[in-house]
C-alpha cells in the first residue's frame, strides 16, 4: 500500500539532491542542534530570506489549493470513501510535483498523523511538540530556509477528520483499512490539524 508514497518520496528526494546536499552537510543528523538548524525571526528577514519566504508561500499555496481542489472534486463525483484513495495516491504525487516545479522540498505533517509517512523533518520537531499554530522559520547555516505553516481544520474536512459521530461508518472503515494506526480523527473546525513544511534552498 505504501509503496507508491515511498517511491514518490524517494524520487523527490533524489530530484532534490542538490538542495539536500547543501542542507545536509552534516549528514544523518537526528536532533535540531546536530543538524545546525536555528530559529529565524520572521519579523526580521533579510531581503534574500524574504524572497525565499515568497517562494515558500507560493509552493504552500499551490499544494494546498491543488490538494483541496482534487479532494473536493473526488468527494463530489464519487463520495468520501473513494476520495480517501485519491488522497492517499495524489497527496504525495502533488507534493512531488509542487516540489519539482518550485525547486523546494515540501510536505504535510501533524502532531496526530493519519499516514506515518508524513513524519516531520527533524528541524520541525520542536514546532510539532509545542503544537504552536503560528508560522515558524529555521535556517541551516548554508542558506537554506525552512518554514512551517499551520493547517487549520475546516468544515469540509470533518467527514474524514471529525468526531466518531461525524465520520460516516463506511468512511471510518476505509480509513481503518488503509491506516490502521490513524490518529487523525476527533478534530473540530478551527483546530490545529497539522502543518505544511517547505525547505527553500538559497538562490543560485
Ligand atoms: C475524503 C477524506 C478526507 C478529507 C475530506 C480530508 N482529508 Fe486529510 N487526509 C485524508 C487521508 C486519507 C490522509 C492521508 C494521506 C496520505 O496517505 O498521505 C489525510 C492526511 C491529511 C494530512 C497529513 C497529515 C497526516 O495526518 O497524515 C493533513 C494535514 C490533512 N489530511 C488535513 C486535512 C484538511 C485540512 C482537510 C480539509 C480541508 C482534510 N484533510 C480533508 C483524508 C481526508
């Protein structure tokens, strides 16, 4: 089941190799300090960093809009059970497309994940732990900036992420089948659902 996601993620990683190499000169780091990521104050970005933030926001908006568009049309045309398949297959594909066309790395993550493959990059772990619903930025010392943008739950998400009463039984079953370790129900509109993360390499 997860082969598609894994393969696509791998493909993305390989395509993004130049960016990875710059970002990861200290390879295989596990914690924030080892990785050399430091927090950046979003209020005092340099001109170059502000340009990177624009790139991050553009990519984030593309991913959000494309995903939501496909989700809504899948629900409208064939219902939420089918839309779970679409989400499973298309979410990583769309992220890979957006990453490639914008020259960034991008994904979604959560403090309560449905698909554990959406694990946050190491630099994001403090944000996930704090469950802070405001944007954050980090720099790696090599010019790469990393951004975390909150995702707030909306009414349209309830059918698949809401309470037990709100998620219809067939949807619940399809989720359990696909994601036995699902932790992503029980959300209400306005709740912090997770984050988009974007890593933007320095301009060449
Ligand atoms: C049709 C059911 C469905 C709807 C509606 C839906 N989602 Fe999801 N959501 C999923 C599935 C399935 C996944 C796992 C995708 C994957 O395999 O990567 C997921 C994953 C996510 C993730 C990634 C983190 C994780 O838990 O794996 C976020 C964030 C998310 N959804 C937010 C939302 C938001 C916000 C909305 C409303 C705009 C929404 N979802 C609507 C089914 C749905």
